[in-house]
């Protein structure tokens, strides 16, 4: 059986008249008769009894009638789902992020994407930069967000936004009275540094800036994530250099001041994905990311 035969069969079963069924199908009667005969031959059964008034279903015809509407409905659903998948409206998007990246831009992008494409299942993973690179190559994630991403031949990297640097201070610290802070103000100041990771990252960028200005980079504590870092600052372990999005944590006893530096002006948040990934969902998501970049 093919779908056309099933549609013709269903219309004839409903109308019980070849002429009326053909008219509703926008064909002439002879093609309808041929298709019904071919269907009966394929199945090896008689589906209709011809009568002076039209056609009545046989027992075999009534049995087929119980199934054909379901088959046609499934066919329509399969067709619709294939079209939606082609357009990126259904499927799955696996997104990796890192601790401070989830504080501002990424949740806003994901929220907008879910509003536009609610039937796409979005899975989130908290991963380090090294873990994201490995997961992309293993095809365990579709896209990753991170900072200071190295150039890789098989991966594309796009800047989502750039954030200015801030200095996080515990309340009562003498530098809280300043309108802004320079690296010289932090010379030999106990610092809480993040992330404590093997790959080049924010901590290494800050250390390099101190060296470039001939200042002492004094690490009091090193931690893996922004939340722990700011919590340590709030507890008086030291001060930190962080990004603007850290302010959204709103932890008590922490004061933020702008950092003025020729070497530490801002830092990018980037997304990375496989160059050969042709997923419609990925490209729909990237369209949104690029729009966010110009907001």
C-alpha cells in the first residue's frame, strides 16, 4: 500500500460512492477505480462491494478502515516532524558553560532561545575549558561558552561579548573609598584568584599584567569558580579581580570598583563549536548569539 491508495480508500469508504469520492479528491472516476483495484490486488482481498448506489465496505474493508486513519495521521506527523527538524524547531541542543559565564549573558541567550523554539530540548553542562574542548570533539556537546579559547583548526570561535574588569573588595577595605582602582593599588595585596585550572585563563592573564607593570602578584587563595572566589572575598581572605557579571551574585560584604589598567581593559566571552556541524538547531542558536552580540 502507498499513502495515495490509503487516502483514496478512506475517501471512498466515507462517501460510499465512486463519483462523489472522485470529486472530493479532485480527480476523475477512472483513476480512483484503478487505484482501489490495485490496492485490492496488492492485499489479495475485496474491499468494496459494488452496488447500484455506489460501494459498500466488505468485512476486509471495515477492518482496513480501522487502521488507515491512524496510518495517515502518523504519516502527517512524521512529515511535520521532518520539516520541523530541518528548520531546527525540534531536536536537542547540548550547551556547556563555565561558572562565571552563567551569571549574565548565557542565561539571557538560553531564555530567548527557549521562547523562540520551545520544542528543542536544551541540556546544560558545567565544564572547564579543557572538558569543553574534549566534549566538542567527542560530539557530547553542541556548543560551549568560555573565555580565552585557543585557536583550533577543527573548531570555530565567536566572541559573544566583552566585559570590563572590576575589583572585588570586602567591606571596610581601605580601597573601598576609591572611585576606581589600578593594578598599582593592588601591589603585594592578598588576592583570591580563579579559576585554578591547567589551561591558560583569567588567573594567568592577571598575573601577566602584574608582571608587565613590575608589580608583585600575591596569591592568598586559588579557587576553581567565581562563587567561591567572591565568597572568600566577602569573608576577608583577600580581594579579587573579576568581571562585571560577578556583581549579579549580590553576596553581602562585597564592594566592587572599576579597574583602570592599560593591560587589563576587558575580557571576551566566546562560544565555540565544530566547524563541520551542520545542525539546523546549532545555526538557529548561533543566529541568536550573533544578535545578542549587537544588543
